[in-house]
C-alpha cells in the first residue's frame, strides 16, 4: 500500500482524502502488526524442534496400561520418540520388571512403593508397604526409589520412613519425589547423602523457587514432566525459565509421566512438545536437558 497515491488526490475530495488517509493508516498499522506477527511466527518456526536423543526420566508402566500398551507397543513408542533410555517405576513394580526383562539396556529401574494406587495415601506410615519395599529391594537392583507422593514434611519422620531412608542410603538410591519444595528440603536434610529427583519440578513451583532449592541442595535434580507447557510464550522461552536453565544447566531433565493409559496414547505428543521448547535453547544446553543430565545423575 503506497500512501503517495492517496495524498495526490484532488483537494475537493478532502473529506474522502481524510478518510482514505485514516483507512490507509489503519491498513499500515494492521500490515505492520501482521508483518511483526509473521516475522515472530517465522522466528519461532525457524527454531527447529530439538532432534537429538532423549532420556525420559519420568515413566510409569502401571497395571492400568498393560492391556492397551503391551511391552512391544511401549518400545515402539520409545523408538518413534527417539527415547533411548527411560527411568521407570510402576504400580505395582512388576510393570517395571517386565519392561526391564525385555530391554535391560534401555530401562532404568526405580522402585515405586505402591502395590495399588490406594497405597499412595499413607505408604510412608504403612508396615505392609515397608515389607513389600524391603522384599523388592532384596530381590532386584534398582537405581532409585519412587516416584512417591509426599505432601507433608512430617511424613519424612515416620519410623517406616527412617528405615526406608537408611535402606536407600545403603543402596545409593535416587529418591524420586512428587512433592512441594518443603518436602524436598526435609528429604535433603534427613538423608543428605542421597540424590533427589524432584518430580515435575514441583508441578507448580515457579522457576525462582526451583532455583532456590537447587542453590541450597546440589544433590537435587528436577524432571520437567507436566511443565513443558509452562516454558514458552508467544515470544519464545519465558525469561524466568531461561534464567533457571542457564543458571542450573546440569540439574534439569525431561519426563513424560505415563501414569495412565491416556499419557501413553499421547506419548509422541508429549515428547514433541518437549522437543519444541528445547529447540529454543542453545544446542549444548538442550542436549544436557534431553539426556546428558539424566546420565550424569545416574552416575553420581
Ligand atoms: Zn507425579
């Protein structure tokens, strides 16, 4: 649209001219907005999704998924998603053991303390759960304990928990905890020798709170399951998340949290969404979050 064409119109058409200029200004403004939006969309579009290998640090293969997603289908999903390894825990643990029997190189076993979902409520104060955990730990080698749910720091102090933390320390298990920052702090203080993987990075904890925990406790890592949607806005990576990633590049990893069959049916979508926000980071940082940090954590 060329403004000169309109201002050269005869004076007798002043009114028309005025209207045309206003219309023209409006068009210029909207063209400019469209151009800016277009270039932003193009800038986002040019950020190629991260294409490298992934370690999924938050997988469950629980009984409710076994029928619809037999082991072969799970492995196909990992293959398609470029997921080389997975940290797996399940309700009950047999799901994890089954996957591991099929693919020992790919599956890293974590022991979840739930025989059924009803154990979730009070597992840390339940003698039967303690027995189940002790028997499993005696029979198999695990890299971690969890994912477990804990919402009250006092839960860390039960007699059963004391035994569990001693066992975990003896075996060097990573604690995978779904909890708020207060419980992470209580766990880190109760078992200072243990590595902790903070599930969902606190689920709703803002980046500044995650950074505080990282600063206080160098043994704490976090997985980004259910957090991928928090990272981007229309302009790209949000400033507070970018600051977290850049300040603690070695502490964050990816996760899908396949706790129900619906998460398995959306598995490729979950991985693709992680790849999208990773694509906005410098490649070396994206590679650390995608796989390097999980490997390092496992070697601690
Ligand atoms: Zn969780």
